[in-house]
């Protein structure tokens, strides 16, 4: 009668021993991969190091490895992936509180330059993809950081894409995308079967392209309204609000000068009206200050680059002999912004 309890105890011991052996082997593989990753970091091969750290984490998940993965993403310029890795670290209960305090401000700085998507799926049989990437763990795509710009959010059912949404997100903005199952369309009796039409919540109009806090470089060509040539203006700009930029430019042409200016972007879409006012100061027998006002349109295909064209008029009350007091100066230019 005592044989069965002894046999059961032996079976449990054997199972536990096998599980411990498997865990030990996985940890051994993870340690070897981690050491390879550290060696590659020393050689400056961050892409190779990232691969080793990711494989090590997959073999034996350890919260400390997430910090190495996030660091490699940052070194490779992949800010959104780095931020997502830091967020996974912060929500892991095994993360050290002191290290969390160090990671939190790093994540906050990354978030200033990233957008946030909240993806809601209304049916458990739909599997979401973001830019072709499948959700690798539960909730990973629930709130995910992304680079500013356009992103494709899709949902699969049985390996087939049934819902697609394109969403544009700006830095510092959160967008919500709700994916619902396709709506079946009833067919008329004895008639052809209607093709189901995917349905999903719309995400609203494209977001604003604010340039608040962005430093930029401006190059402008000023065209003499009487066809007497073209002058250049080259300078720096800074966005002091959602609609206002300040700039300072050097004026290069027949005469040299400087121009502080203010630009108002009336809207925040990709194409928007703009108004500008400046104080051009040319140095011809001393400083000759004037005033310039202009109106035109700006096109910002992305937050970091734009092109513009204006019709402008300049007035110089103290223009020297032989110079016009009022000059019509249409202009066109480009602007590159950073941060």
C-alpha cells in the first residue's frame, strides 16, 4: 500500500529536477549571450549587442537586461523603442526602486520627442499590428510610444488583415485608435453574397504640427519686385508657442544687413497661412532700419522640415539717395527644425 505514495514522490522529484535542469540551461545560454553583448558594446557594435541582449532576455527574462536593451536602442537612435523598453522596466515588479528613480527622468526626456498611441481592440479574436509588428506580449501595444509621423495600425483575424487605420501623431501627443471587427453586410435572398466591409473608429483629423520649443535654420530668397536681382537671408529660428516663431537672419546681397523677425503660423496643419513682420537693418553709410510685413503660405510635410512663400513689402524711411523707400519683395525659403 505504501508503494503508490513512494512512486508519486519519486515522480514529482524527477519532474522538479528536470525543470530545474531546463532553467539552468536557459540561464546559462542567457549569460553567454549577455557576455557576448557586452563584448560587442566594447567594440561599438550596438546593433550586434542589441541582438544578443534581446536573445538573452528571450531565453531567461531578467529585468536588468531590459536596461541594456533600452540603452542600445538609444545608441542606435531608436528613441521610441528605447522608451518602450524603459516603460517595461518601470512596470516590472522586480525592478530596483533606486534604478527606477534613475530611469524615470530619462523616459520623460525621450517622451518630449515622441508620440503615444493607445490601441483598443474591441474583439478578443483580433490581433493588432503596429507598422507590421505583432503584439509580442499582452498589453504591449495597449499604450506604445512611436516616432512622430504616420503609422499603420491593423488587426488580423486568422492571419488575414481585416481592419486598417492610418494615424498621424505629433511629438508630445497621444492618439487613441479603436479597432472593431468588420461589420457583416446582409445579402438579399438568392442574391450574391455581399463582401464584408471593414469598420473601425476614425481617429479624427490630422493632428497639429506645432513647432513650440524647436530650434531651426532658415534660408530665404528675397526677390526684388522690379527684377533687379535676388538677395539671401540666412539665420536661426525658435518656436516660442504653438503659433509663433522668432528668427534672426543675416541679409546678404548688394548691401549687407541683419533682420530680427516674427512669424505667425495661423493654423497647425501641414499647409497653413503665415504672416511675418521684420525689422531689416542695412548698413549703407551707417545703419538704415526699415520695416517688412509679409503674408503667404507654409507647407510642413513633417515637423522637422518646411517650405514657404510670401508676398512682402519693405519700407525704409531713411533710405539714402538712389534707394527706394518702399520695395515689393516676394520671397521663398526653406526651414529645417531640430529637437
